[in-house]
C-alpha cells in the first residue's frame, strides 16, 4: 500500500490503480503540511525543488482513469 498526502479536501480515501496497487490518500491542509521526504512512487515532476501534491497530480495522470473507490 502507498500512503499519499492530499491538500485537497475532496481528494482522500482508498484508491486502486490498474496494476492493483492500493493507495491511501490522506487529507492534510496545506498550512499544516509537513516537509516530507520524496515518496517512492513519484518525485519532483514540475522541477520546483520540492515534492508535493502538485507533483503527485502529474504522476497520477497515468492511473487516474482506472481509479475507483472499492
């Protein structure tokens, strides 16, 4: 299972991608977002020298069509 932090209150819960990987998306308001290390599943996609929800959104493009709420 992967754990992902979301700054969007409407984006949280349990998801599964097309390879049966499960994701637990945790909502955390941006103001309280801790400085987390780079997660193993995505990195600094937009090259702004930080790894955050916006990088995850870019990473998610390849699996969001198969996401469902079990």
